[in-house]
C-alpha cells in the first residue's frame, strides 16, 4: 500500500505529535503537592500478571508490579549510574575478578526477618542454577564462588572479568534478594523487602498490595494498591473517566491528545517506553534464509506503520539500543519500502508470487500489534506473500511463541533494555534467556561474548555497534519503532512526576499519594 493511499483510507492518522524530547512531561497539578498518608489507589494495569516469581518472570507487565514488592542489591540513578541499594557500598577489584558488597544493617523482609548475606548468596545461586528457570541465569555465568564471611558481607569471585555484571544486577530482577529458602513459594506469594507487601491475587483480575511499615527507605504514603488488570484500552479509559480508577498506564493511543486537553486529568508522557520488532523463527525454513528475512523487511514502511498502529505516538528506529545510550548505533537507517527489491530477493531464494505461505501470530495484549499486523498484511500480500494473521491472548502467546517457540513469524515489544549486555546477549546470543527466535549466529555470539570481557567502555561500545550492524545486515529481526510511554491519573493523585523509573518501564508507587 502506498503512503498516500494509506493516509487517505486510514482514520488512524489524527493522533498526537511525535515526541522527540526527554520525558516524562506532566499536565498541571490539581493536588496540593504536599504528600498525605493513607488511602487505597486503584491502578488500571494494562496487562495481565503471570508468574509472580521475580527471578523467573519474563514479562515486563509482571515485573512492573513486582518491582514494588522487591529491591535489588544495587540500582541505577537517573543517568544510569550504578548506585547502592540493599548494599550500602560495593567494591570491584582492579583485576575485575572480585566484587565485595557490604549490606545495609536492619533491612527487613515482609516476614519480619532481617536481610543477611545468606539471603544474597541463596538468591544469586538460585538465579544461577539452571533448574530454577531464571530468565537472568546468564548474568551469573562467570561467577565461580560466593563467600559470606559475616552477616553483612558478600564476596563474589569471578572466573573471568565480566564488565556488565554490576549493571545486570541493577535491572530486570537479576539482583533481587529474596529470603533464604523461599524460592518454592515466590511464584504464588512473593516476599521481598520492598515498599509494598503482597496480599492476594485473583488471576486475570486484580492483585492487592499493602504498605510495608518497616520498609528500609521509610514507609510509602499509600495504605494499599489494587492493581486491576484491564487489557482493553477503552474499558481502562472509561474506568478512569468514571472515577473507578485513580490511574491507568497505556492510554489508548488514539485518545492521548484528547486526554491531554482535558483538565480533569493529569497526563504523563515519556520517550521511549519500549521498542518493537518483527520476529522470525530461525529454526523454520525459509526464515533461516537471510534473503527471505530481508525481503520481508523491504515490504514494510515503518513511518506509515508508526502513524497507523501507534497513532504517531512513537518514532521509527533501526537500533533497539536506548536512544541516549552510547551503544546506540546512529549509522543504521531504517530500510525503505521497496517491493521490487523484495520480489528480487524472494525470487533468488526460490519463491515466486504466492509461493511463500506463513502464519503471523500476534497478541491481543498489545492492540497496536494487532493494528500493525493488519497494515503489514496488506504489504505482505502486495509483495506476493500468502499470509494469515492469528490473534492470541497474552497467555497463549507466551505459551506458544515464548515457551514452545511454535510460530513462523510474530512480533513483540521489549522494555527496560538500557543495559547493552542485557539487550544483545539476552536477545541475540544463541544461549540468551530471551532468544525465543532460535537465533544462532556465530558472529553475534562472538561479539556478545567479547563485549562481556571488554572492560574499556569505548571498546565495548564499538563491539555493540558492530553487533547491531550484524543484526541489521542479516535481518535477524526487523526493528520497527520506539513507542512513547503514557499514563493518566485523577487530579488528586500526587507524586506522578516521580512514578516512572529512569528505565522508562518500572513504576515506583511508593512515591504516590492521594490528596483528600
């Protein structure tokens, strides 16, 4: 479909302007600005939580909730510098082989027990153990030994230098500490040291959290959070408008501009929340052929896709690296739509018009993926492909595509991947925890592994630029866009400017209050 035809026929092009600056930005406040204590906040959560074990969960939607129950041994500041958290200090030996963490005294778990080095050793070894099924197991690949000389000291010995080790502990649950021996119950009843304590969950409906009075950074303002899982965007927005919900994440993309103009609500936007890519199952022919993958890439007009599927609430990109990161390869450019080149590549790969047939699986958990699939479907057909779209619930997508890897082509978005080892090793290394596409490229493996043992930041950056170039040249996946983050809240919700974590995904509810 030509751009002018799509614009003429689509009603999806009246959305908000493209966001290019730093976020978040907020509308005017109606509340006093002085924190008050008490109250129950109703959050319209846009996704369904899955496994509640922070070490095992692979979904950002579940992590977004669990981050309020747990804390990690280290964290990041607004500039992504690694800073202390449960460890009040840390030290790395000159040879990069010894990490020493000094824990904060008197940090309490929700059970009332005190955090000790035994809990850290247990948590790290649990993530490292393949039997656990932890998504961040590869963070500990180079850990040779964990010593606990006293209750507040943890010494991690490495078999070889691992440059991103500290950064990986600060993100996506790898450094989350749970009570010694509690692994078997975390999936149903998570226990941590965070600002809120888990009470109950009704699967697919809601999760209840209460304030933890003994939180080491001081108790949160709110008494309670009710996370209502409302995946339908219009229902979520209706809940906000009727006052049933205090706050929602993921404003319906076609309603962002409208809501920004409504003085009854606060709107927060930031860039980016996530990035999206088209995925090929590399174990299934012909998607193990780079010519086929490149042909499909050439059929997609990414600018039109951002307008049509995201209502302009995003920006095209050829690199998945965090835009402000040094690892972002600015030399990559989005491939233009070129059906002649696409047909040439398909012909070279042995496919004439209508001869390549596949199923494109998308999840209804992300409505913009459904919209994107319908737009791409027209382009695929114009390019001579015989494609059908299959829509899956979130649970079914996770089961079929993530776990069983039973798909031809799919698409997904990823969050919080500011740390390049987490991004490139986890997603594209042949043994990476997030490599559900069965990518097995020796060049990528070598680059991802070399980056891990390269201590010099400038040299590591060069390696990641080279790795991105390889992913791009081989079209191992097709990177599509960065999507804006959006939140809307009632005017009596305070602290909204502190809610979004610097990684753009996590939500820190301990900063919020309700102005009565």
